């Protein structure tokens, strides 16, 4: 087995869709479930190499065949190998494994030395040595990968024992469908995000000019706040072939210059000062100081932040209610950083069920940080045009009367539209033409009755009886 594996490029979309399909609202929630660092999960979902055991564990958790999605070098030749050649490969693998283990320990020792080294000259020498040793470790790993892939395929082949035919050519991917509706998780892929055109225009107008300005996204639970934060972060740099035809993406004049940091304050690791500050610095590719405290964080960011940067704070209410380390001193420092020490290059966009200032007061905070959000995007139901656009994206066209029924009973609320859309599409795919899906749909949207007005709630209840 290779020491590291990565997702093949043609499977990256499928892997990310599997995350949503299996009910994970964020990458962090998957990391928590499988007890793997978030950085490893991010690498897995973006096609970067990770340890093979973690690769298999994540693949299994998402219901994926790890052998199928793993990348294999296309240049590997077709090899005819006898039993004796197989034994030679195994012997070479075992020898290389010992060398790899020794090199891995050496790299770790150098990394530890860098942590405790304070002298500038010695630190520079250690950094240069580390680069060279890491290159050697990578080369050893690549060679191990080649041998172990060949041996693995040989052992699983049904070719007679005296002749092992090893073909390392990548098989063609199967036709996987992406889910056209997403009901249990935030939408992270821009092509599946609909609506909010007015809010997007206002938000990007605040972020495309200097100095960058702060904004709040306000709405009830399940109104799509988190999905909107992800869309802000991803839409301007997503390749056009991964978007819907005609989907707008040119919101910023130079999107490649922007840095985005997404913070999920429901993640327990974001609920301490050190954990949150470390996450922000790592996302900005800044060196994490020792100790990683508020003073050092302010120094690093103020000295190094030279490009437009947006920090997205999701579920700010959780941070205020459950995180004692995120006190007024902490929030005051973030305000000072944005307004006085980053030359207009830093902005915050947060999500909240109510205005930041009201939320702060109700949780016992009086930091002026919560008064810098001059624009609030209040999100609720879609417009009728936005709701119809979502339904029209169905791979199977809906009958007109079903479209009108869905619009009426959802009141254009995004989560309700998605649920009713899902129920109708499933029956169409099964060839069912009766109206039983409507009763099921009404049952499925009952948990979200707070999104509907009282008149509609009564109508839905009488319809389902």
C-alpha cells in the first residue's frame, strides 16, 4: 500500500458531492466524525495527497470506492512480470520502506529543531536543510508508490500464478450523478446555489472597493446563511465549466488577489482563542507564532496582510453564547485590526439570526466590534423568479400544476422548495404519476413550519389530513 494517496482530478466533484449527500454540513463536521484533522479533510476533498489510511477511512465514510477514486500515474507502463520478478519487487519495497522510515524520522527531527531554534542564522540553515530532506522523502515515497501499486494489482489479479500482468493505466470513471437538490447541508458548490442576486450585488460592491467594508447576513435558521457565505468565498474563482450556463461569476475585478477565511464557530476548535487565531493564520498562509496569543496574532496580521482579505464568521451567536475565551477584549482587537492596522484590506462578513449589535447586547457583550456592520443582508424567502429558476433546473421537467403547488406550499422558502422539489423528482424518476408525493412532501416540511406564515400552516395541515 502506498504511503499517501490523492483523489484523481476527474473524481473531485463526485467526492465533494458525496460530502453533501451523506448529510455533512461542512468539512469540519466530517473531520469531527472521523476524528481526522480538518487540514487532512481539506486536502482529501481538493485532490492533495494524504496518508493512505486516512484516504481509505474518508472514502469509506463517504461511501466511495477508494481504489476507484485514487490517482495513479498515467505514465506507468504495462509490465509483464514473472513470479521471481514479483519477489524482487517485494524485496526492493521492503528495503525502500526502511529507508523511508529513517528519512521520515530525520525530517521530523529537523522540524522539531525549527520549533525550538531562535537564532536567525541557524533557523535559516535548518529551513534549507528541511527543504532538501523533504524533497528526498517525497522521491522515496513516489518510488514506494510505484512498487506497491504494482504489487497490489498483481496480488488481486486473476491471471495465472506464473505470469502476472500489471496494468497501471487509469480506468475510466463511471457516470456519477450529482444530486440536483440539497436539503441537509449547506451548498458549497456554486452551480447548485440559486437566488440572492440582490444581496450578492450589495455584498460584492462592499468588497470590491477600497477600503473593504463589513457586512452581516441575517436570517432564520435554515434560511441559507451558511450557503451564502460559501458562495461569496467560491463563486469568483470557480472555473466557468463548473457553473451553470450564464451563471454570473465576475463579481470582483481581480478575484485572484483575494484571500478568504471561513470560520465555523460551531466547531469546538474555533471556540478557543488559540484555535481560532491559529486557523485564521494558517488560512492566510502566515506563520503561526509561539505562543499563538492575541498580541502575536495582531503583529503577524498587521505586518503581513497586503491583499484584500475577507473573514467569514458563521454562526456568530454560538461564539457569543458558548465561548468565554472570545470575550470583549478579543472582539475589540479584531475591530482595531480591521479599522486601523490593515490599511483597508480586511473585512468581516458574519451570519446571525438578528442584528450583531442586538445579539451582542443580549449575550452580555458591549464590544464596538459589533457596531461596524453598516450593511445587513436580510435573507428569507426567494423571489418568485428565483424559486422558479430552482425548480426549472430539474433534470426532468415538472408538470405546470406541480410547479404551482410547490410554489404555493413552500412560500418560496429555499429549504421547503428543495424538499418538495426532491419529493416530486424522486417520483418522476420512478415513473409514478399519482399525487402521493404531495402528502409525503407536506410531512417532510412540518419540522420547518416556523418558516411559514400561520395562514399557510393551517392550509398545509388541512391538505395533509
